[in-house]
DNA sequence: ATAGCTACCTGGGCGC
DNA sequence: TGCGCCCAGGTAGCTA
């Protein structure tokens, strides 16, 4: 569910409330949520203090302060993960709480995840990145994001451009919603071969992806229902600004042509046959 | 090496 | 009302 803007909303919320907090207790309520954890996650977390949360694409991690400066709590929200912060006295009533961490200052962090694709793990840092993030490409908002490198990599892919945009080892952070929106803004059909797009076309779609995700972030992310919420349980408002995603059969906002819905790489894909060529 | 399919889950909505 | 089917914002891992 959550793509880069939604994960960044969560990261900012955590940065505000979690940084400097110390873990006092951890309860695992569903073992699948810690399936990649080596050993006992409670043992790996209790007594440690959270540094400022960081993010690459849809991947989130919270470095653990000394005495464990080489470790971090790695978090992936999967399709339906939420990080909710509550006073310990006001626990969320969700039936999908997978992990809870009691912190000092009377805070509880709850990991809620209906579909259990998300996970937590305490992992080793490898330089500035946690091990599970090492193979993920920079996202378009990072200092180290290199438009030419990403364009070049896309140009050499013999696959449909929509599929390539979803490949997190090429450019990270783009998911199904923002891939469709970026291709609409760039005027490119999702099934076009990446290999036969011009470099200016490739750069246009990458910059469109960055723009649409920046706008979504300003509005608190995209929420279709209560599944995606920030650390305070609130929804974002970008869903009302989507031009093609979820609008199959409706009129294009630009030209009133009917928006088509097809399947690309097994994912529902929306485009305007008039505006996108 | 690369591209593409499948599995991993739960739940909501739809048609019968 | 209920059952079965399809769909959903992600990714790892397998196969060709």
C-alpha cells in the first residue's frame, strides 16, 4: 500500500515523537511480522535508544544509538503496515496489531498490519544503509540520486516502462499509483518498451514521478481508506488529486477521453489513450 | 544475466 | 444471507 510519500509521512511522524526514546518492552503478537529477525527482537531492542529515522524509497529504518551504533530497527510496511504512536494508556483497538513496543515517557509504538506483508527486524548497518536496503537504488529525493544513471539503466531494460518504474533496483519509492500518475504526466503509455524510449522521454517520466510524489507528500499522502494512516492515525488527501489511478472508465481530466484500465506486469494499470502515446 | 510469474496474507465488494 | 470469486497500494524468490 504505502509508496514513498506515505512512508515519508510516517518517517516524519516517527522523527518527531520517537527520536531519543528508549525501548522498555517489546511484545510480538504475530510471528510473521518478525520472520526475518535473527533471534529475539525484544532482546535486540530493549534498553536501546532510537536515533532519527531514515528512509530510502519505501524502506524505513531507525538507527539504534550507542552502544549499538552499527544496528538499526529495519521496517517495511508492505501493503498495509501502519506505525501508530499512542500514549501507553490509550491503546489502539485494532485486531491487526502485530508488534508493540513500550517506550519511555509513556509512549507505545504499535505495528499494525492487516495483510502481514510488512515486517520489523533489527539488522546490521553496512555503511549508511541497513543490510536489507543495500540492493535498493536511491529514490528521486536523495542527494545521491543520479538522473543520468537511472535513465541509462532504464534505457537498457527490455521490458515495459511501467514494470521498470516499479523495479526498486532501478529507482526506488515508486509504486503502482505513482507509476501510473507519472506516466500520465509524461504522456507515455505504460506498455511502451523502456528500451525504445528516448532519453528525454525517460528523464521526463522520472521527473514527473518526483513531482507527483512531492505533491502527494504535501497533502499527507494518498489514502483510499483507513488502511493508510500517519503515526497519529490520520489519512492523507492526495487521492482526490489522482488523474488516472483508480479512474478506469471515467473521463480524462485533460481531454475527456475514457481512461482505460489494463494489466501490466500483473498490476492494474490506468492510462489515457489520447494523452499518452 | 535478465525478465516475468507466483507465492505470501487478509478482507472488502461483487455476482449468483 | 451466504458462498465463491476477484481485487487490492509490495517484494522475494523461483524458473525459463
